[in-house]
């Protein structure tokens, strides 16, 4: 099996961003453990936990954020489950 760990690094000393994988069946349970501001933003972005859904989540600091990504089966996703997510994530200005 190929080791992909070398590819999963923050670029240009930027902080890494976490990606939480949730499916439609697990969304309510995940939301129940989140603060009100996260629940409000997830609802505002109309995230339903379906495949290819995503939402940007706030962090504790203004420049801190993460992503919640929808999946058909969050408990059984493989390495090919997230190839399109980076194009949906906000990017920091280059330069």
C-alpha cells in the first residue's frame, strides 16, 4: 500500500485545516455536540451530510476554520472519498 502521509502537510507554514466527515445519518448526533454558532452556520450553508456537501466551520480565532464534508457512508470511506474537497475550501492569498 502506498504511504500518502508525506502528501498531507500544511503548505508554506500555514496551519493545517481539519476535515470532519459526516453522513446524513450521523449529522443530527454530530450537531448535538456542537456549539450554537456552529449549528447556525451549518444550517445557513444548507449542509445536509450528503455526498459532495460541505460547509466551512468557524474556529476560536477569526483566521481559524475547518470543514465538514458530507459522505454517503462516513464510517466506511476510503482514500478516494475526498479528492474534490480542496477545490471547495477557501484559500489564503498567495504572496
